[in-house]
């Protein structure tokens, strides 16, 4: 068998030397490149079997060099090295045809394993199937933040399956970012030019959910004053994201199964099938297998949904991502559009790292947003955190009256928050989506606050300002 050839590319000569020595000892012919342009030139000249390349390269970066390498020599495998591990770098590298990526500081055994894996795949198939095409929206992808091993696995799966038409089931606790993964799957797919339609199976009563998903004919039920397209029809040529799929009734589950099997739907009140070309992505925080055992979820539907499974880790399982998430949310929730992001003290960051986060990333974002508001764009201390009180009730020599003062302060903040929400609801004429947009918060957070403050019926119609 011919000796396999490898091109090692890194701006750091010591890293090139280390990898060259390792790979030569394992019997490979190894060359070197110090810039992205040099990588592309050497690939065009010699078409090595494998390129091991850093994502940060002089002249042109590793992502651009990867694109040119795959165009010049499709059979050449590529391993990307990165010290950054952002979701965009990882997913885009996989999307452009990288076989895998490793993070710095890297494990030499991991490098050796990955190299062998590439060559085994090349021996089984002369050209590794690649996911090509440029990502149309980096914003949606970059919203997923984290470099922990658990998140790297999520990025890797997204990169491999985004362009397929496979149905994806995303599981994980509430607040772990399942909706962001659904968005990333869509915007990195061949359907990105089509619509991404979202539907929460828990947001509507069952009688309305079926009509919302499948549409209805005029007169099919009380209040159906006209024919209406449902979410499935609206998602044609695109992706539909069904959140909280476990809340769907058995009757609606049966209709969903037909969509998966026959790619067609029937509107409520009609027996005429309508073909739909959609990709279905579902999410749940429930254990569907247990629901199957309890006869609350169809086993045949679970098999259909669980073609590709992405499990989102809880934040307490990837606490090493908290500093990066905090920096992301500090920039996102800066005190004003022109202000610099607030800084966070070491003590406050330590408290964030120690907390277990039952509400996961969503709870962390809410905590950071609250802290930014209270700190007014300055340095955030543990006092601004929702759990910032010390266990003994004192902080920095504070007196015994501080717990009562804090209680009064929290009540005042809550009343201020309630007043803001009430004003937004009045100005939006009761339109909660518009009110959330006016407040600059997610709709789900607004819904939770409405329930918390007992504002479900607010505002009365007489108070709505249109």
C-alpha cells in the first residue's frame, strides 16, 4: 500500500514540528505549510491524502483555505484545529467538507486516532461524502455558544446532518437551547431559502392545535369563518419545528404520522389530501420512551421522529461554558445600544459557576439581563445576581436589617417590572408578541411573567390603545 501523505499547516513552527515528528513516527510522509495560501498551493501541486490545518492562518484563514482545498482536490481529507471551538467555526468547517476538528491544546492520541479514522474512511470509499455549500446566516449559528465536549458533539452532529432531509428529534431540559439547534439545522440546510415555521404543541388547546397545524375549511367548526392554511402548508419547501411534541394528543399524533409517511396533510373539515414538502424537527423535555410505555405516545411515531437524535446537555453538565455564555449575554443585554458591555467581577462569576441552574441557559440569560439592568452597565457584583445574598445574610459588613431591605428592594423591582409589562400590553392592544418585541424580551419570558403577575386577562379591551 502506498505511503499516505499529510500536509501539516499551522502558523506556529513548534506545533508543525511536533505534529510532523509524531506522524512521521507513525509512517506517514509529512509536509509543512505556514500560511493559508501555502496550503492551497501545495494541495494544488501534490494533492496530499490529508491536510491538518489550524483555523487561524495568515493570509487567508483556515475556513477559506478549507473551501479552496476541497475545490482543488475533493479527495483530500481535512482535519481542522481550533483553539476557539465556536459553533460557527465547527459547523462551517464540517459543512465545507472537513472530516473532523480537534481543539487546542490537543491530545496527540486524539490526532492519531482522527488521522487513522480519515484514512480508514478513504480506504472504504475513495471520496468521503461532504456537506458543501455556504451558510447563508451566521447570526443564527453564532447564537449557540459553548466549547465544552458536550457542545462540540452537538456541533458535529449539526454539521453532518443539516443538509440531509432526515427528521431530527432534539431532547433536553427546558432552557437548554433546543430551539436554537432547530434554527441552526434549518439555516445550514438546503432548505434555508424556504420558511422556518415554528409551532408549540403546548401553547394551544388540543381543539385548536389540530386546526393550527393542518389548517381548516370554512365552517368546519364554530368560528371557522374562512378557509385557512395550517403551519404544515406554510412550511412547504422549508422546515417546521414542533416544540414540546410530547404534549400532542394521540389523535394528532396519528395525523402527524401520516405526514411523515405520506408527505401529505388534510385540513380539518376536508378529506382532500394536500402534498407538502417539509422537513420536520421536533423537540421535547420529556422522556418519550416512558410515555410510550404509559400508552401516552405512539411507538411508531417515536421511531419515525427519532431518525437523528440530538441531546442538549444541561448547563450544570457543561459549566465550563458559563464564562463564554456570560460574555455573550453581557454584550447582548448592554444597558443601552451605545453602551459598552458591562464587566463582571470575579466573585460574581464564581457564584454563577457554583450555581446549579435548574432553568439552564435561559435562566442564566435572565440572570445576566437582570444584573446588567441593576448595575446600569457598570461592574456586576454578586449583589446584582438573583441569588447574590451570602448564606449568613450579610455581605461586606452589612447590618442585620439588610435581609428586610433586600426583600423590600426585590418587591420594588417586581412592581416596576409588572408596571412595564402592563404598559407594553396596553400599548400593544393585548398583542403579546408585539409587547414582547417592545420590551426587548422573548415571548416565552413574557408569557411566564404574565402568569407570575396574574395578568392573563390584561388589558381589558377598554384600556387597549391601538
